[in-house]
């Protein structure tokens, strides 16, 4: 037994000896090192073994099985690929010897990086308006590219995800750009080296389409900006810059001063009687083409950010949708983002601007961006940084805060409370208004700087306007709808260097909100086959087309304000004529040139009756021109506290008098009185209706200056308001009266 154990021990010793001799003859690789470790690869190197006829490598992920061996011939290095980021690996190599002998594996541990720089970044094509960039290297889901015009500071960013190619557009022609690529979540220090490319000169025959941005304020008035007669304490440098670098349309109006109808007119180029959205609950009629639908079909990326009003849910034509509620607090508002409702912290002006900037930065092709602010609509809540602004400044309150007392529509001061503003509230409301507009101005600056940094400012059509105006206490009123100046006039500036030089002012032609849509389509090179009611602002500015008046309309609706009748008006540079949907004739006529505050309704001025009739005819012509054939409901209202004018502009002595009795008259009316300085024995009696039309004349005795005449009311066919005058040589006395039939 002892001899047997000794034999076994001798055999084992011999085996170990033979094995050590074999390994001594097949040494494993030495001097292993790793380099160029990336998120998906790592390079292993080693020193050569003199008698080796080759090498094989393999790797083992931590906690997992090792990979199959790979023959690398006599190379003394190998790059392992297809590795995972931020993971531990053991890299191995063995030497191969004659007679199929192989050494043990030598090993080196590594941990791959979390991300890697893209490699072989190339510009594969470039023209006058775009450049295509590609790259290779480790895959990533976080690729992004940044680029800027050479020697500028601000980068433009495009998120590419896992794609390893991107098209940069639109770019300025004949311009040098810097660009870099990154594949990491944490971009600090992880961009590729800065490289450059230069776009080619632009061909004059094929100008590129512009980007389009509409910046829409809510209830913003005219003359509240430092480029447009603002008070001395208030400055809007960013809006001013857009104004001074483009065209200011000084005589701009809305076709209806109410949020939904006005916004629908901007989007369709149509009057409310054509697009169908006539009250706050309506939407644009189905089948009517809107700007986003038209532009999307032409390849534009369309984005709506802010207050849409007609809907919170996504609407056809918009590729990106971020709509907020139309009312309520400006802070922490609810938004609908592409169909998902969420509350976003912060002031709505900031949230909307942040989103607009993000859309510009991430969009590579042509875009149409609709940026609709809540400001300065009620409840007029400024951003925190502006909340205490202008506290020591005197607000510009005009001299027309008092209510009308004569010749005014009877419904005017019996409307719901929302339509009235106490005079002691005008100052605070006006101050908050300016605070909100200051916030919008700072947003305009951010958007402009983003366009400039991306190199697309001059190839972007920028339109700044408001959905409608706003009355703040004028005539004792509040809000809009009314046909008065503060309600229907809005600011309008257009920046597009291709069309307008610096400081272009258009003040001899009337522009309307329905002109925005045809203007945008002309800039985009899209043929007008949509039967717009509006016209191109470019053609208006150049004189190719002209307009010197505006027809305004508010269509009657029981949905919101059933005690407000329909309203139509015609306004030009001299006069404004207004007609209301009352069951009694209810009209206004203002001399805008001499009474810009609209203090005096001249509708009963007899000497103006011929002119007034011309404006009635003009309204009828405009209704025909714009296809307004709507037959609307009349509600119970009339003209209150009527004051008639004299028939002729002649002297009336202080002691002259005329008495009409009874007034109102039913069957017979007695007209009597006297002249204090009579010169004849007869006097001329004339009766005209409210339109100034002569109804009846007679010569009456005037004995001792006294006269009397009994008029049979049968000689007056219709009931209504009439005006009697008695003339004795160069004196005239007159009086209004009513006839009831």
C-alpha cells in the first residue's frame, strides 16, 4: 500500500513538472494596457511574444459569461466594440504557439465611459440655405447639434435623438457657420471640436421661403408703445426695434372687436359673417381653410403656443399645440400640450415665451409660429418684476370718461356690469395694463435674440398685433365690442426686410386684421385661391391696392350678450357712421377728424343729413362688396335723450320762442310762438323728418311777431321724430316733436 501511494505522488510531481515546462515554453502576453476607452469600446494592447504564431482575444462583462474568442493573427492590439456604456469588463488575450499550444489568458479590467464624442463629423452637403451634417461613433439616444454664425455668441441647438445625421435650415446665404456635435446628456466638455462650413451665395431667381411668427397680444390698445405715441414714462425698446426695422401700419382696425371673431379673422382672412365664429362659444365653420392648414400642406412646421380661445384641444393643421385657458389667473395656468392637460408653474407670459423659443431652436425647416399672450387681458396680472412699475407716474387718462348724456343708444348703460368701469378704477387698471405690456416687450426681445442667434432673423416674417382693442373707462364703459376708437383700433407692425425698409410708415391707407392671412401666404409664395376678404399688407403699403375705409361688424348673438344689438359701422379719415340693430332707428355719427374722442353724436345735425346719407349708402355698398347678406334680429332699443340741431345756420334771438303741443302728437299738433324782432307779416313753416327730408311746408300769418298753426297729423304719413322750424326774414326758431301713429 505504501509503495502504491509513493507511486501516485511521484506521478503528480512529474505532471506538475511537465506542465510547468509546457507553460514555460508557451508564455502568456505581457505588458497589457488599455486605451481609448469609450462608451461602446476599448482598446487592449500587449507586448509580442517571440515564438508566438498568433493571438486570440475575448471579453467578459462583469457578472456575465465571457464572449467567444476572436483570432487577431499577430496583431498586438485589439479594439473591443459593441460594449455597453458605464459597465465593467475584463479584456483578455492569449498567445498561440505551434502544435496548437496556447498560453493562459492575460487580463485587464476596464469600465466604459458614460458617453463618447461623435467621430468623423462631416458636412456632406451645403447650399445657400441649408447644410447636412453626419457623424459616426458610439450609438446614443442623446445626440444633439449646435451651430451659430461665425463670430457670434449664441448657439442654436437641434435635438437629434439616436439619428447620426441632421439637416440645418434655413441658413443665411454666403455665411460662415460654426458647428459641434454631442452625444451626452451632460454636454459640458463633451462637444466635438468646433468646425466650420460656408453656405453658397443665394440665387436671385429662387429666394427661400421665410419663417413666419405672429406675436399676438390680447386686448392691446393703440398708442401705448414708445414707437407709437406712448406716455413719456413708458418704453418698449424691443417692440420699437421691430417697428423701426419694418413697417408700422398706423391706421389699423379689427373687423369685430371680440376675442373669438377677431382671432378667427386673423386665421382665415375673413369677416365673421363668412367664417361663422360670431361669439365666444363659436368656432370657425368646418371646411374653411385656416393658416395652419394651408401652410402645413406647403411643408411648414406649424406651432401654436398660448391662448387659442376657440379650443383647448389640438386643432387641425397644427403640428405642435400648447394651448392655455382664455381667462383666469396668469399664474400656474393649465395648458394642453399635444392633447395632454398639465399645469405649468410660472407666469403665462414667461411660459409662452419659453415655449416659443424652444420651438424656434428645435425646428430645422421652415416654421409658422403663432405666439398668443394672455396679456394684457383681464385680470391684467403683470409679472413679479413689473408689479410695482410706474407707481409714481401719472397715467394718461383721456378727457372722455364721462357717460354720454344725449343722443346715445338706450342699451348702452343697461348692459351687464362687466361693460362698465368706475372712474376711480381707471388709473389702477391703466397702470396694470402698462405693466403687462412691459412683460410682453421683454418677451419680444427674447424671441428676436433667438432668431438672431440662429441666423434666421432676416428670413423671418414677424407680425406683432392684437386680437382687438380695449376700452378702459372711456364714455363710462369697459371691455370691447363697442364701435368706438379704443375698441376697434389695434397696433400692427411687420418686420420683413425683403419687403419693408427701416421705419416704413403706412398712415394713408386703412389696414385690417383680415389682411394678415393673405400677407402671410404671399410671403410664403402660396397662390391666393382662398377668396380672402382681406388683402396683402405689402400691396397696401406699395400702393398696388388701396383701401380708405373700414366696415366694422358685431353680429347679434344670444349666447353671451343678448341685450347687445348687432352693430355695423363705416369709418374713414373724416367720419364714422354707426347703425345698431334696434327696433327703432338708432344711429351715431362722429366727426373723427375734429372729435377724436367721439364726444358728440352728430346724427341729428340737420346740416349734415346729406353727408350722413352718403355714409348709409357707403355701408350698403360695403355689405354688398363683402357678401354680408345676413338678416338679423332686432332688439328693443332706440336713441336716448335726443337733441335736434337747427335746420339752418342762422341767428335765433334770445326772446324768440316756439311751442309745439301736444308733444308727442296723435291727431293734431299746435305750433305757436313769437319773434321778438319781426320784420314781415308772414313766416315760413317747414317740417323735416329725422333724416333731414322735407315733409311739409306752409306760409303762416305772423301778426305783431306772433304766429300759430294747427297741423293735421294726417299730413305726416308715418310716426316718428320730426323737426319744425319757423323763419321770419333772417331769424329762425325750431323745435323737435314726435308723432304717434
